[in-house]
């Protein structure tokens, strides 16, 4: 796979993303999470003020698997932007370490009061066998200052991938290419637990329901089919879950299901919010719709409408430079070939209904379906 991608544009803006594979939360526990706070908030105020004055944005983010810096600036400010980024990587003043720990703690105290987020956190924590706590892989309470400093100092030695969308020639790209650290990186599939239903009581009048199921995908065509099927299942108005739970029975304002790719893991997950007294009925409907998708497949009318929407909305995905940049990042950082996600739309366009239903019958979605519910104790 290409570790350096340059998308030529006609814009004055530069979009630059530098991704460090396997340097995220799973393999680096709370260190990656703390680094996100460290780079975004803990350098000298004067540093951030100067960036703001020049309309330069540098954002650090720790995902489950990777750590990424996203840089946005005007072309004329690129040298200043790159200099600032290098300053960040070389920054070794940890005077705000205790403040970082406090900010993370306060973040989660607030986060845990948002019950939909709490249900999602608990779902992941119970679904994956990895050490998953507090909406992260790893526990921030075990953050160690010595390990954190070592994590920060090792950034410059880590393998990385770079995607840049800008109007630059080879000479102008030279300094950016110097940031590239070529090396091998592979991802492991996350192990999951057996299906479960778990419920947690709070003093609330609503029930927050999160659900998830694994999907087996071995090709781009299968990914296209599952993407279409998840849209039929819970992609919004007209989808089965929305129609059955919201439209026909009025049990919830929103009820969705969607396809998610976690590197080597492929999932259909979703959520809904309903009254405590109607949660059992809503959950029963979700289970029934998962089972019906496998047993009955997709109807001719559903297939036609899903194809029209997914193919028709393709042009919007590539409408802006920023969107095209994000798609290129998604491909590069997930070890996909450039343009591979666009191929999925063409595959959907050429799909036959019988191909979809044949694949769905081979899936075990209902056997893997798991729920975590935060409900009222009334």
C-alpha cells in the first residue's frame, strides 16, 4: 500500500493528515488518549494564539487503532504550519501533566452522564475481549507519567502514513515527504465475546438501547452488499427498524442501524431511545428485523430504493476538497487501495438482488446480536 498520497487540487487551502498506525488506544492504553489532550491543549498559549492568527489548524486525535494529526492552512502558510507541527513533536515540557489527568477525568464524569454514550461504552466494553474501559481501550486512571513521556518521545520514530490534498509541485512536497517514516504495520482482528443482553438501571424515565453484531466480509463486493443491507435495515426513514419502531408504533423518535468497519472487524450496530415501559417491545422488534433480513432477504422495492439512494448520494461524498481528502485518508489509513471506496458504489450499481440475498443467508447476524441497555429503575 502507498504510504504517501498527494491529491492535486486547485485550492489555496492545504489539507494534510499524518497517521501513526497502531499508535492509538488499543496498544498504547491511556497514553494515546492523554496525548490527544497534550497536543490539543497543553502547549504554551502563545503557540496556539500564533496558529489562530495565521488561520492554521493542527488537531491531534487518538482513535482505537491509530493516532493522527490533521493540519489545515493556506498554501502561503504551509512552511509556518510544518514548523509548528515539528515544534509539537519536539515539545517536551510536561508541566501540565497533572492538568491533563484532571481534564480527562472531568471529561469522563460529564461523558458518563450522557446515557446514550454510556450505553455505547458499556456495549463495547462487554462485546470486545480487549481491555476496553471508559469508551477507550485502556483505563485513564492507570496513566503513568513515565510511560506517557516515553510514548510522546517515540512519535518521531513511529511508522506513519501521509495524505495531502493541495496545489503543490514536487519541490514544494519535499519538506512534507521528509516527515514520512516508512515501515510495516498490520492490524489484528479484535476478538469478541459471545452474544449477550445486559441492562443497567438509573433513575431515568427513558431507556437507551445500543446493539451490535459481527459480519463476515471477505471481499469488496461483500462489503458493498452488507452496506446496502444495513441501509435497508436501519438507514433512516423508510428503513425497516425506523418504520417498525417509530412510524408504525411510535416507540421512539429515532432508531437506526449502520455498518461500521474497525480495520479487520466488520459490524452492524445501532441505537434507539424509548420509554422504559416500551423497551422490551422495541428490542424484540430489532431482533425480529435482524432475523428477517437473514431469512427473507431484501425485497425488490427495498433493493431498488437503496441502490438509488446509495448511488445517487455518491456525488455528494466527493463534492468538496475536504471530503475527498477525508475519503483518501480513510482508504490509506485502513490499508485500502486509492479509489477502492468509490468502487463500492459501482459494485452496488451493478448488483443483482439474488446476489445480496444469497450472501445474507450465509450470515449469522442474529446469533451474534448483543444489547446493552441503560433504563429507568421505576
